[in-house]
C-alpha cells in the first residue's frame, strides 16, 4: 500500500539548475512537487566555471527572469563581480557576465527550495520510470521506494552512467566525488527513449596564495549600478577582480611532449565534447600556429582561495597538469587544489521531444538540461522552467506555453535542439538567433513578462512595472518626434559639444538622436524640462529603438515574411514515407523528428526547399484529413 505522502503532482529528478527551476515553477503554480536528488548537499552546484551569463547566455537568463524564474535573482544576491561584455559593439550582442560566489549560490538556492510552499526536497537516486499504457505513473528509487505522480521531469545533468577521466584513470561518478545514476538509462531505453554519450571537461583549480599577481593583468568588473534581474533594484555590486595571463611556447612544449598521456590521444575518451570549450591539449593539437592562448584566473568565491583557470581545461594526468600550470607566467609556483577532469555521460536525442520538452512517446514525461544534449547552467535553467511550466499546464488541462525563434532565445534553443543534428553539447550564442537585435537582454521583460504573468509566476505588481515601462517608452518616442529644435547658435554649440554637426534646418529630437554620436540623456537634460520619466531603462530602450530603427524594421519584415511557414501545422500522425516526391533522407528525418510546423521542418538538416514545397502541396491537398 502506497501512503499518501508518496503521492505527488510532479516529481523532478535532479537538483541542478534545470531541476531547481522546474521544481520551483511547479510548486509556485500550486502543485505538490517532489524534488529528488542524489546528494542534497550539492544543490545548484557549479561544477565548472564560477559564472552566470556570457554572450548568448545572459539573454537566456534575462528571459528566464522575465518569465518568473529564479536564477537572475540569486545571481544578483551572490555575485562577486559583474561585467558587460561587448560594450564597444551593438546592443544585439552586449551581454552580462557575473562572477559568482559558488558556495553562496548553492546555499541560497537550497534555502529557497526548502522554504518553498508545496515543495518537498528529498535525497534519493531514481532507478526506474514507472508508466502505464504509455503514461507516467511515478518513479522508483534504488532503495525500492515508489513515488506516484502525474508528471515527471528528468533533469539529471551528467549523472547517467557518469564516468570521470583523469589521464589513464577512470571512476564511476556524475561529478568528481559524487555517485552516478547507473540504472536510469536502462529504464529510459526500456520505455523507448533513445540515448547516446557525450563528454565535457573542467580545468584545475589553484591556490590563490601561490599566484604571482605582479605578472598578470587585473580584470575588474563594472562600478555602476546594475542588476541581472528586472525585479531587483540596481546597485553597485561587490567587485572582486579576475586576472588575465597567457600560455606560452614552454606551455605548448610541455603539452606536445606529453600529448600521448592526454585521454583524447590515448583513446580512453572517444565521445564528442564541446568545441566551444576545448581542452588546452586539444587547442595545441588543433592550432599549432598559435603562440599563446588566454587564461582567465577567476575567484570561486569571496571567502575561498580557490581560483578557476578559464581556458586551461584538461584531463591529463595530475602531474602533467601541474607542469602545464607552472609553465604559465604568474603561475610558476601555483599549486593545484583540485585537478581538472573529463566526464562522460548519457543524454537523450532531443528530437524525441515536443516544443514543451515533453516526450513524444510517453505522456507527461519531460526532460530538461544536459540530458537534452546541452551544456551550460543557463541553457539548463531555461529548459527547467519550460518543462516545469508545461508539466503544470498539462496537469491543469491548460494550453501549453511554447516559444518561437522570433520572440526569444528560449525558442531558438529548443527549436535547435529538436530540429538540428547535435554533433556536440549545444551552447547558446547570439549568432544562433536570426533576430538577435530584437531579442536583447535589456528588453526580455517587454517581450516575455506577459507569459510569466499569464501562467502565474509573476504577480500583478511585477507585470504592472513592465506595462508602465512600455507605456513610458512609447510616450518618450512620441515626445521626441514632436519636439522640434531650431538651428541657432546656442543649440548648435550644444550639438558641437557632443561631437555632432550643426543644424541647417529645424529637426526633431528623434531625428537628432539617430545620429550615432548623440546621447539621449544629454539631449533630454538640455532640451526637455517637462519630462517626468525617471527610469533610466526607459531612456536606454528608447535610444536603441531610435538609433536602430531601420535594422529593427528590417528584422520585423523578415519575421512577417517567414511567419507563414510557422503557421502551417503538420499533423503528428503523418507517415512521411507515403508522401511521393520527398527524398528518402527527408522522409527518414521527418518521420524521426515529426516537426510541429512547416517552418520547423524547413530547419531540419537535409530538408531541401524542394522537399518543403512537396510537403506544402500535400498538406494543402488534404494529407491531414
């Protein structure tokens, strides 16, 4: 007899960044939620870099925050340095990157989980997914406990049959020093979920006291009021610096001389790893013409001496890791605290999922995070939120919440996972988003907070804040269009002070703001005594909208042009092998992926424009009848 205490609405398996966001979303939507994790002391761990954000990634964090997620809020509370990347470039690629006190982040996330109503946190390893007639009924732990539920979200990170590799040594582990999940993969395979193997790696950590700081370059953060979360007040944050140094000829000689000890050369590792974050030994192999590679030395927290070596990832034997480190300027006496290592793990083919992240073959079974073939805390967190929201919507018999490429980076991420062939762990970049000028970090609240409010993760006050901001932006833009400035000596001298050319004829402030050298704050301060708007973000948004108006309108037109394909639904019961004219490759891939729309089908690798035309003709002729 199963006791009532073991019955839940949703069970989340794994308490990494995906699992935490999924569990919080479900619990905050009033569902009885169980969060099961192998080690309750390792919640929201950052096993790799001690940072949140980066190019493409901070856009995901902003969207997560706009929808009511937790990551940005905790980041603001636990960061030790905040930096704006690509400041000299356009707003489409500008991104936040926050150095985090890793241990403080874990503690804060655990505190929030433990105090969240409707959420139960429990230690345990899930060994089996329980189903009945193709629908989830619960999970079973390795200890034999059975937990019943209406929906399961699997967010197990790198723990499925995890294997740690250092040199020629290997250990069964999900992360260094943590037990793996050895039985869940078989259970997933038994119910029809296909899996494969990936690998990733992390660099050594060194003792801060053994670094010669006189030989390396300080990399400070920002000293102006900022915030990752739209719902927190901007402030000047703690600013503990990072540092920059470089590998050199001696470093590369050490690696080349011992390259046969590298697991990627010895054959002990033969799975695909992330190209965006190659090991230092792979860099030396692949880029022999490079005389040096940058190494960023980053603090792991404000109360620890551990320093992270960004750019020096390796899983070579520990003695050679030490020799490599000591060949670098400023690190001649550096001492390793934790060695670098690689980890191999199972992931599922994400083409087996709907846009909601629900399995296409098992109802109410959702997947989120690295198990879907992604890398990165940010990619995992947004998947967790999407899975949590959609599991909740399914239980409530409400319409699902899905995201499109033209409205969010989340949409780009999930669409890419489902439609594109993954040859390595997927990482988000701004270059993956066709409409990145529209999908900026700074306007994520304007784009997505309506969804967070509709599903119930944002309250009315938060949504009203967005509506007020939106209203003030429209007001300010209209004000600037109607405010005419005349060509006189005083006005022209002011424009000259900004490095701008003088007026020959009357012009609106809107026209003047289009000039690259002009600044909205200076213009409004000088010409507009009657403006009562105080929010600097309103001015920033208005300036971007004005200066980039032509590019923005062009992207909007592109979206309209291609949106027709996104509106054409493809029934999920079509047998594409019965459609004449499609190439065999197209038939095979369409049957495997089962895209939801014609637009999604057009983005599948190997699907040609001719295949799309044939498919369109068949859909119009009634193949779906």
